[in-house]
């Protein structure tokens, strides 16, 4: 990093020397990434990296900025998991990937893991039922209003609940599992 700063100050970041150095550095990073991808490709089915791997039958999906950066080489890649695989398998692949990449001791190559928040709807539903069983017949508070939580029907085989303000018999606010668990106060 310090070498790049010194080089830019010496030659200027708009000079041909600077452009050549950036091109050289990008190609060096690409070589390291290619070596890394060859190793990963031996262990995993990687769509768009290996032309033999069909979409949907992959462990990982490959994207690079080759071509988009106006070059025949790339200095950025992205590996995404197959959403069709279960969470445990994707977590296993993630942990193996992190270990493999760490052990490679790559220079000027960094790895960033980006997580998605995924809800476990079945667990939320079962927890909401447990909470409803504790609340049934009791007055509770929801967003500053007093009322009761009651079962209001079924949808796709799952019980649906509503919040009835004190005195209401017909009109209610539908409740999600998250609202029942986290927003209802006794």
C-alpha cells in the first residue's frame, strides 16, 4: 500500500507509468485468483467458472468483472451459494472456503463475507403458538392499545391470530408471528 502511494507521488496517478503499474498489479492479482479458483473448482461444483456445471447443480456461482472492466483479466470475483442447498450445507461450504482461502496466503487479495438474514418461519410460528397459549383470555397491550389476542382462522393449515381492541367483537388487527412474540406486552 505504501509502495503504491510512493509510486503515485513519484510518477503521478495519471501518468503512463502509473497506468502500467496498475495494469501489472491487476494481472498479478488475477493470477492469484486463478490459482485460488482452480483449487476451489477441484473441490466444488462452480457454475459459470466450469462450463460443465449446470445452473441448479452447483455448490457455488461464480461472477467476475472480466470484460466489464475492459480487460481480459479480472481483479474482482464473487462466489454465491446455491439457494437450493440447505442452510447446513451452505454453512459447511462457507467454513471450508474460509479455511482454504486463509491457508492460501494470498497477497493483495481480500475476502469479504456478506450475510443475509434468513428467518426460520416454522420456529417463529411454533413460538407464536406458545406465546398465544400464555396470552389466551388475558388483556394485553399492543402499540399503546389494550385488548386481547384471539384466533381468527386458518390459512394454509396454520392458525391466524388477531388483536381485538377492548370492547371490539368484529374488527381486529391481523398479527404476524413476529408481532405476537415481540410486540405484545402482558
